[in-house]
């Protein structure tokens, strides 16, 4: 009998230390709605949004 396959992860290897982030209730609700729409966890969606924002931040910082 084959062992059960492991659950796929959405984070790349090496992503292991969580960072707490405080959100207002409306912000949390929006995050959860977006995550549900994309069939992701709230943490996975928050990471994606962070990475997109980080790229934008770096681009703005480079042009300043």
C-alpha cells in the first residue's frame, strides 16, 4: 500500500518563520475574501500580497 501523499505547500522551501501582522477587521475580511476566491489560505494570500507590495516598494525606492 502506498503511503498517503503529502499535502502540497504553497510556500517555497525555506519559508518557515511566521511573522505576525495586525490587520483591522475590514482588512482581515478583505484578505479572507481574496484568499477564498483564489482557494488559498489567508497566510498564503498575505505572503503573495506582501511580495507584490515589496516589488512595488523596491521599484519606487530605486527611482527616488
